[in-house]
């Protein structure tokens, strides 16, 4: 049996250090509370995007897990995209200590200690797709903060086949020959909530979500957004009250350990420490809220920039469509007129913030296809037409994202206490984007191509 010799330490020996311990815990609590506050505001301020409308930058998604080559979890043997298991073995032993009796003598005390030690563990993940009603998006979960479901939990003795069937052959010192098997996983088809940085894929022209050292958050969770936000809210107040107790509590404990009396001066010091803690927390909270509003304003600008990128892309597709039509019937007069009408449409819709009327261009394309059936079989023309249609959907999604993030921003500027903090930076509400903001071509230009095709 091991023998542990304890020093002749008394409570008053720790007294001078307890205030510093309380201060260290209070500082940790402030940092942890404000960190949870920042994460909560980030998640609350991000509107949920559709997979087909994801752009470069920090995004939030909801959907189900899909994977062509899923993993198989080690214990539960479920198809999944992530699993983590731990096998623990219980131990116990007798410990003999020589302790002081407080009168200059010592005595021997024997007690039993027990606990659990991990004997095997592993975590694995694989890229997967998150799918919603608009499509799917690749997610690379390496480096993410992962919250999985509990899929396996069992405790057994050495007589159970599971003990050595899934556990290692070796054991630990002082083992009780009892093992505990636990496993968490994200199964296929499970609903997930994801916050992460979107970037361009290397293999195809499409976005993906992956770890980024500059990203403020990368979360893959089986919990809903509301559950994640609520959990962070509890963390904020848990750490806040922990710091509020330990800030003066360390000094109080030190006073008791030193058997000192609580004089009015000491009580004043305790109250001063509590007030100082509250002041530090409030200042930190104001800075956190202000920074979150600045980040939210920046995301509004980025959302508008993504709308503008899609408008520019749509604008650039029109000349290619014009060239495809022109190549088929370049010698025909009415084709020339149709091409001229399309070019007029193009010249009336320069790239910028206003947008153009896609529906009129699409209507002209349909009329040209009827006039020239060969266009329906031309792969280049069909690909360009499909690209134009996809771009229009992306514009709608980008506009919806912009309106969502701008609504979050405008709401933050109106509610108390955010409105007072926003006033420090002279932040102003941002106007939402209406459907008629995209109507910038004059009416007489809209149907020019159609008239050019049908007038002869």
C-alpha cells in the first residue's frame, strides 16, 4: 500500500494566498462570461442561409447530414460522419497518510481512493454534405467545435464479451475489472446546425465550409440554433455569478483562514472588490456589444456586395447569349434586329447597385428560341441560359440574405440597450432591398427584342 506523508499544514498557512486565488478565478470568469456573450450575439445575429445561397464569408446553415462514403462508429456501429468514443476502466486502492493532529503530533489515516482511467479513445470525422430544400453544400468538419448525439453507453465486467471485444487487452494498475463504454456520433440524416466560414472549393466552382484561422466560429452541432443560444446564455450568467462570488470571496476566505475579525474597513474592501468586478464586467460587456454591432454592420455591407457580384455576373452573361443567337442567323435581318434589341437592353442595364430586369431578358430569349428552333439543341446556348437562370436564383437568395442581415442590424439599433451603444459609433439603419430595386431598364426597352422578332 502506498504511504503519503502530508506536511503539517494548517488553514492559516493558505490564508495569504486565498485573495489571489479568488482574483484569478474572477478574471477567468469575466473572460469566460464575455466570450460566451460574444459567441451568443454572433449566432443570434447571423441569419440562416440556404445552401444554394451561400457566399464567401461567415454563414449559418440548417439541414440534414448526407455522405456518400460515411464512417461506421466503433461502438454503436452506426453510419455517421463523426464519432468519438472513450473506454474507461475503474480502479481503487488503499492510501495511508500521516497527518498532523494539530498538537504537534501525527497520526496515520488509511482511506480508499477510486476513479476511472481512460484505456482507449478515438475521434474521427469525414467531409459531408448538409442538405436543405435548395440543394447541398460540402462541409469539412476538421477543426470544428462538434456537438454530437450520445449513441452508446454501457458499463460491464470482465465476464461480458464487450469488455475485451471492443476494449483493449491490457488493463491498468489497481483495476476493479469494470469498464465503461461511451460514444457520441452524428449519424447520417441527422439534422445539424452549422456556423462556419465559407470559401471556394478547389475542385469545382462552388463554396464549401471549412476551418479558417481567422473565423470567429466553427460549430457543427446536433442542437438547434435556439438550444445553442440558450446554452450560451446560461454560460454568460453562470460565469458572471461565479466571478461576483469569488472576487470578494477569496478575500473573505483568507480573512477567515487567518482568524481575523471582520472590521468595517474590511467589509468596505469586500464591497469595493465586488463593485470593481461589476465595473470591469460592464465595461467589457459594452465593448463586446459595440464590437458585435460593428461586425454586424460589416456583414450587412458584405451582404450587399454579394448581391452586386451576382448582378455583375448576370450582366456579363448577356453578351455571350447575344453572340450565341447572332451566330445562328447572322445573315437574317430580323436576327440582327433582335440582337440589336438585346444589346439595347444590355446598354440600358450597366453593372451597379440598381439591378436589371431579368424577366424581360428571359422573355426575349424564349421568343428567340421559338423563332430559331436550332437554338434549343445548342449546348453552349442552353448552358448559358441555365447559368442565367441559376444566377437569377442566386440574386434572389442574396437579396433575401441581405434583407435578413439588415433586419437583424436595424433591430439591434432599435432595442435597448444596444441603441445607446450604437449611438457611440453613430450607426444608422440600413434600408432594405425591394423587388422594384431591380427594375432599372425602361419599359420601352424591355420588349424591344420581342418586337424585333415578331414584327416580320
